[in-house]
């Protein structure tokens, strides 16, 4: 825990100017204060914990729960002594480690942190507690365990919060097909895997294919799963008709009636498995054994296709269109960074007018493709556009409605990227998302075909009337602000065009909602 505090404190002490410099600076201080760190570790081992870390001149001040404070500062190398005299480290007046020439001790290795292993093992062994509150509100949904953790994304990445939320809602019964790109890279940072199972061993099954065929790959997963489940369904029908055990027969009938109930999918599967396991007869024992062999199919799966805008808007759009047109019950989550993020920031069809990117050094001259509007033209697809920092409840509602819809769904998520050059910093990504929606740069809506069947307008506009300074928002991101420096004569015209197109999109959506 002490070393965790040191790592956390680098944010306030050395800042974010250069990651390599930060690491070197921290390591230098650790090297210069080996004796102090070891004594503090013993202090932590005795049951104390860090309550506060603050920057001081030349280092850190660490306060423990008994209100004792220690200072860790860079110290001078000790003078060379005849018999390896100890050198002052300058850290809280503590002597330096012995050395042949009074030099500081060696680097702190990972085994020094071993004392915290017991704490980790304890928390990891705690029993799973089911969320008693449901997931209809943002607050209550966060009592569900995230089955995405320790991802390999850039700090502040706008993509991972959406993926994390999806795993909290459906992670114990979901397949994920990921397109080559950021959503695959931060999810496959070997030798670790950020997707994880819960205490029962249930978690996302994740696979990735090529950049251009991810939608087809996800559809293949869905079709294969449907085929396997159809086989199990036929066997359970046989149990419902011929089982010599009334409890098993009733369980089979209940399962057949509720097999496609997504809200209660896990409970239905577990109840059926329990009835199968309890069967002690012989008349249908072979069928029971066969169903238990495929018991993973007792719970209805949720198939998700993850990818960025380079995949969904550009290279993989043909496949995306094919999958949507098929009417298959798959869910598509698009992380819209408005640029090819993983390959260095090339312009995509999601890049708005005026944004600077590779292959658009003078600002992209053409408007952003309206993927959502194109998909809505089918009429059989759930479509939503969300922005977590602007409206978390709308994001939650859209993802839950998309999964509940019996057919294709697509949720387009505004995902600021390090390539945007946010002047507020990547630690303010959610604030930047909020600004984007407030000024009308990004719009929130949901299109649900179920409402049309009920005689209602299927389109719901969740964005309010744009307000605020649109240009100030653009100037807060280097991808726009740099255009004024490089091509000042073209910048203002492109900025105006960008704003005009954004306002036209809002007016179009507003008309749909009337």
C-alpha cells in the first residue's frame, strides 16, 4: 500500500509532461532513499496505512493513519569512507544504506512489495455479493462487478468506460468480437487479459478477427451459438414430454417458456441446470447427460461486436451493413474517436469538417458521415448515439434497450482520444464529452423500433438545445486549434462549416422527434 501511494503521488509531484522523465525522477528518489523506504515498509507491515500523500520541495510527505508523517526527498550521495561509511540520504534524517563508497542502495524490486500480496489475496477471496438494487439507475448499476479491469488503454481513454459498463450489465453471459484497432489492442495486452470471470467462472468470451470482417466474425459467433442452442432446445422439449420426474418435467416446461427472457437469463439457466443435476432416474438419463454436456447453452448469450469508427464507418462498413440487414440479434458498440486512433491518427469518414489528422493536414474538407441515420433507414434496428460524460443515465438506458431489443442494435459512443490533443488533459475526458454535447457538437438520441409497433414515435432526442461557445470548444482541442496556426486563411471557414453542419444535424434530429 505504501508503494501504491508513491506511484499515485507521481501525478502531483512530477506532473504529466513526459512519462519517461516521470519514471526516471521517481526511481532516482527511490534509489536515494532505500533505507527510508524499507523502514516505512515495516511501518506499513505493522498494520498502518497511508491516509495522505502530498508534494513537498524535492519529494513527498506521507501521512499514516496514526497521524505520523514522513518525508521522502532526494538526498545527496554520501562521502566515500574508509570502511564503507554510510551516506546521508536527506530523507527525514535517516541514514543511507552501507556501501563500499557510501553510494545509495540498489533499485527497489517488485519483491519488496510482497507484503501487500496477503491483502490482495484476502480481497480476491471475498465471496460474491449479488447486486440487490437492479441496474436501472447509474448508481445501482455500479454495484455490479466490472468484468473488464486493468486494461491496456492510454490513460483517460474514452472507449474503456463504455466497454466496462457493458460487462457490468451482461458480462457473465456475453460474447465479444473485437475489430483490429484500439478496442482489440487494449483488450489483448499480453501476457495479461483485462476481461475477467466472476467468482462462478462466468465472464466475457472474447475473440478478434481482421479489421475488415469483424461484423461478419461476430455474426458467425451468433449463428454458431444459435445452432448449438437449438439442439439443446430440442432435447429439453423431449424432457418436457417424456421425463419420468415431475420436477424435471416442470423445469423443462418453464425453461422453454422463458428461454429467450434476457432479463432473467442467468437465473433460468441455473434453475434448469439444478433440475438436471438432481435427476436420479434412468428413463431419460441419456438426454439429461447430453444437455448437461452443453449446459453453457441453458443461459441465453448476449453477442456484442466492438470496434472503432475506422472499422464501422470505413473499412468494415460493408460487413456492418450486411450484418444489420440480416436482422440477427446482435449488438454493435462503436467507439467513435473520429479518427483512426490505433494507427496514428488518420482521418476517417467519422472525422468532422475542419479537424486536422493524417491525410487531412489542412483540415478535413468534408462533413462527418451520419452512420446512425443510415442505419435507421432500415427501420428494423435499434440505434442510439451516446456520450457518457454528458448523460450517464441516457448511456445506461441506451445500452440496456439495445440488448433487450430482439434484433440488430448499434450504439455509437463518443470517445475522446489522446490524438485529439485535449488542452484540458486526458484526466478531464468526461468533462470534454459534456462540453461536446452542450454546444451541439455531438447529439444524443435513441431510435427504438418497438415504440413504432406501439404506435409511438420511435425516435427520442435526448439532447437539449445547443448552448455555449462552439468555437471555444473547438479551440480546446489541438486537432482543431492547430489548423488556425498552420492554415489561418482556411481555418475560420472550416470552423464555421463544422458548426453549421453540427447545427443542421441537430435540426434534423429535432424534426424526427416531433
